[in-house]
C-alpha cells in the first residue's frame, strides 16, 4: 500500500514534532489546501456556497472553538449560540461605527470582544464544574439572547429588531452585502478557517494545550504538579470564545447578511455545535471538521434523497434527520467516545499495517 512510514526518517527533534510527521499526510494536506484555494473558487456557485461550503467552514471554526473548551479543557458549555451572537452583534456595531475600517479587522475585533465576554462568563468555572457549569453557560445563552433582544442600541434602534450587514469590500471585491459573489464568501471563510485551524493545532500541542488537558484529566492533580487552574480555564474560555465569536461574525456578515438573534443564535445552535464535536470527536481538531461536515451534509443529503427523489414530506425528512443524529450520538458515546476522528485514526493504522493482521 502507499501509506507507509518505511524510509520516512527524521534527523532532528523539530522534524519529529511537526504536525504531520508522515510525508503522505503532509502531502495530502497540501493537496487539499491547494484544491480548496486554486480549484474550488473557479467552480463554486451560489448553491454550493450557501448550502454546503460556507456553512461548513463557519461551523468548523465554531466547533474548533467549542472543542478547545470542552474537548481539550473539559469545561462543558451550552452557551455557544449566545457567544456567536456576541460576535455577530459586535461585528455589526463595528461595521456601522467604523465604516472605513477593513471588514477583516472588524471580524477579528468581534472575536476579541467575544473572548472578553467568554472570560467573564467563564469565571464560575473556577468554583463549579460538570453539570453545574453546563447550567451556568446555559444561563449565559439565555441572558445574551435576551440582552440583544431587549436593548435597542445593539440593533441600532431598528424597528424590525434585525441587523443587516452593509456592503464591505476587500481589495475592491464585495465580501458582505447583497452583491457578494459566492467565491468571495467562500475564500473569506476559507482564509479564517486555515489560519485558525493552524493556530489551534499549535496551541493544543504546546504548553497551553498540555495545561488544558491536565485540567481536563484531573484538575486537582494538575494543580499539585504546578498547573495554574485559573490561567488554564480562563485561557480556554478566552480562546474558545474568540473562535466562536469569529464564527458568529462570519455567520452574520458573510453568510446570512441579516439575522434576528432569537432565530439565528438560539439554544438549538448551541446543541448543534455540541453534537458536531461529539460525533466528530472530542479533543481533536480533525474531529471538529469531520463533525461539521457530517451535520452540514446530512440535512442536504436527506432533503435531496427523501424529498427531491422519493417525494417524502419535508417535515418527515426533518424528523428523520433528528432521529439519525440522536442515534449516532448514543452510538458514539457508547461505542466510540472519540468519534469520527478515532475511526479515521484506526483506518490509517490498518492501512499502515496492511496486509498484516492487527
């Protein structure tokens, strides 16, 4: 088989500790990135952008953020939708207050504002954990949605209560507003995904990531050996909220263009992203991508097959989707808690040893 490590030797610690130590993995990653950057933009249309690729990229960022907090640091959160709303509304206020500033800087600043809010709501994690922390973050979800609904300043006193993204350009190309091309939306989201995934991968493999995992595995023992729980938990909340805030800003400004907070960022959004990391794999960057891809592709596939081909009612297809997702969550939690990412690791291991038995 072509997937082998024979002859793929290392001559330095730097080479041995790189993200993709096997050459085939490295070349495959470069090939995927090259296709995503140089091929897909020339063939993408509005359907592929709005139905699959753009939501997949945005949800992947949110899933990475939640995975940092829950998968790597062990802090359960049910407030992802609320933090995405913070990113969206922060981006909207920045876009309307500073129209001459580049939209990319607005999105990054919205992530920074969300990180500050995340640290504020992460303070209870210093005293509580598990179910009680989940309830605290759930309270944050409801509080933030209520705040954006009830304070007119956040939506600039609009009569409808909606926020709409004004048109903004990057290098003269519209990336927000009604005249945005599908490939422009896709490339902006791809840029953020590529950079943030690379940063997350390096963070989780460094000293910060090891402190997160020590807190996750046994917080008391981690504190005894010198890990600062205050720093570890709050940095996890900050980094996680930063990612989720950027996802919320992209979801509002680039993907939808106009949102109403209760519909776009309700509690169902928090559970959707939580299901992504459960199915994809807790504590895995690849698992965040796999879970996001699965839950974005599944409803489109069911709609095309059950509704489009077989003529089933739309509501029946939606109920079947919920049944499939629920069943998969139960199966993965019982049979394979590390999700699709672990199945991918097992498949690669079998390829490495083929044709010899494992």
